[in-house]
């Protein structure tokens, strides 16, 4: 989606590509994980299926000079964190800032 009032660049869109995964129910800044000087984010999907039904997952997306990647999906996330437990209770609050180095 273009926002002509602010910039001419495309705003990032995040899609889980799974019905009812609820990607974006929890979103948190992650600091600068890769040390490039730009903020990174963690986006939760409490009902994401990654081998187990409704196990949930969190995805790390890296910031850059041009912002976050437009049309982001779990496939192009920097890292995927998951519980590996079927029907795990969803995390719906603010995500903690993990160390991923």
C-alpha cells in the first residue's frame, strides 16, 4: 500500500499465509539484532501451524535503510521461533526482547 502523504515507498505488509494464525497479535521492537544500525521487530502469530497444529510462532524481521521488507511472510523472516507443541497456549502480550546473537 502506498502512503502518498508521507513517502512514495511501499509500506510493509506482513502475511502469515495461514487462515486464523493471527500474525501481528503481538508486536515488539527487538533492538538491532544484526548490528546494522536499524531497528528490528518480532511479530507473533499465536495460532501459526509449523509442524504442529496451533503451536504458535514469532518471526524476526530485520530493519534496513529502506525500512522493513514489503510483503513479508514467514518464509522471508530472519528467524522463526516456535514452541513445537500442539495447541500451545498463545502468547498475546508484549514480546520480550531476546538475544539472538
